[in-house]
């Protein structure tokens, strides 16, 4: 009994330490910003304009507007939780090839954007960037695209505006949903500082929604993406399950490009 008691006490201490670690570490687990010096010079193969977008609280968001010859519209891109525009700008070259302009920006504290991590302000920032796209194109020419973390911000923007369509890559139902699947024995609902309820915004979306999700995604399980799909207003959604790819290889799946060409004719 003495050894059992020690084991249970040790197990209890480990559990408490695990809960405490997850609580204090959640911001670093969710957000992986790479800062860039303010004088950093971007270099890409295609034409672009660097834009600094001032927001209400004196924070500046750094953005890139890639130009396509005779563009058919513009794709507003909300990127994932890691990297900066020096990386995401290279990714954008794939989308320019579809004949569209592309607008992408760094979140607060990422790249050359100032400010600090703040979920509420992230939504306001997302709208600010969408407003920039409206300077160049009408809303029926705007496609909103979100990847991973950015799917929440993209869905929020689509719920508050009237874009042509919403495309989501590896989206999640909510942060709580993903956390519960990863840590089923932890009361994550009461610990989370960040919620990102993509499903709540999705209920207000009035444009067509397309979801791409890899079946082998270890970061955002495809089950969370399917659950989000179920929250799309009836008749507006399509779900593309991409076999044998994980979180980082969705764009490389052979089904992805033909589907994107159909979405961006």
C-alpha cells in the first residue's frame, strides 16, 4: 500500500505539472513568429509591392501584394502559425500562376509586423487586410484563403463580408476541439487563453466554401476539419479529402492543383 500511495502521489504531481505546463506554454505552442529586421529586403521572382497597413492602436502590419498580368481577381491569403513573409512570399508564387493577384500579410509580432499576440485584435487585423484588397477589386473578385491557423481569420472575414468564395487548407473546428483530441485527459476548456471558434464564424458565411484536408494530418486531425465542414450552411460547402498527406503537403497532392484550377478559372 505504501508503494501504491507513492505511485499515486507521483502520478498526481505529474498531472498537475503537465496541466501547469500546458497552461503557461499554450501561446508558444500555438504561435511561432519569426521576426525580421525592419530594413529586411524581400526578393521574389514575380512583381510585388510591399505595403505597411496602419491599424487603430498604432500597430503596423507588413503585407505583400503580388501582381499578375491582367488579373482575374485577387486571393487574400491568411497564413499558418509559423514563418514570415520571406517564406510565405515564395509559397504565393504558386497562386500567382493561376492568373490572380495575391495579398498576404504577417500577423502581429511576425516578420516586420509590430504588436503582440492578441486573438481579438487578430480578427480586426484580418478585416483591415481584406479592406486593402477592396481598394483594388470588387468583392465578387475576391477569394479568401486560409491555411491552418489562418483558417479562423479567413472564415471570420468571410462571415463579415461578401467575397466570391472561401478556401480553407487544413482547418480546425476550434482550438479547444484540437486540444481535446491531443490531450483527452486534460480539462483544456478551462485552461485555454485562445479559442478561435472557426465553427461559430462559419455559421455566418454566405459564400461557397471549399475545404482541403490531408488524411494523415497529425497536427490538425481530419476529424476536426470534417466537424467544421458540418457547420457550413447547407449547400455551400465541399470537402476534399486528400489521401496519404499530412499537414505540410496538402498543396503537393496531385488532386490539389486541378481542383484549384477549377476554383480559380
